[in-house]
């Protein structure tokens, strides 16, 4: 059984080496690749949150966070664990008051888990996933 089709949506498997005849069930005729925005957020009430990166390829993460003036020991940490178990961590251990955006986390493979942890900060991690609809 073929788990997912390559781009473009609904196309045949990448080679003719499959022992059973390929029959496209999904996506249906006219299906197209779409982009879906996903996000996780965290704040003082829920300081940790996790999500899975899915879709048909790599995604790029954006971290947005806001620190209130006078916040004590604020921090933001994003941990990415690939489906193979490799962990990568980015953090801002002492962010200044105000709104910040960080887009330099690089490409994250589908199947990875993203965990956002904050202390005295409101933050979110956003990414786009390509899916076949």
C-alpha cells in the first residue's frame, strides 16, 4: 500500500517498482496542494506546549514573543525533536521588554515535535504545512 502520493497531488508513485497496481483513492481528481498554518502558544497560565510538524515536506518555524515591562527572569525556549530523535534547541534566556520575532530556526522535517516553553513571556511558534486537499 502506498502511504502518500508525491507532488503533484494524486500523481503516480515515483517508480514502477510497486508489486500491486496503484489506484489513487485520495486525493480525488482536482485535488491540489494547499498550505495550512499551524501554531502552538504558551504563556504564564500554560507555560509549555507541544505540537507535531506534518505535511508533505519541510516547514520553517517562526517564534513570536512578547515580554511585559518589569517581567522578572523572562525566557523563551523552543525544542525541536526530529522523528529520528535528534534534538535542537533555540532560546532567548533574557529577552528585553517588548515584542520580538525570530525566523532563523531553519527547516524542520515533517514528523518532528516542537515544544515551546516560557517563563513570564507570552509566545507562539507558527509554521506552514503543505498538504494535499
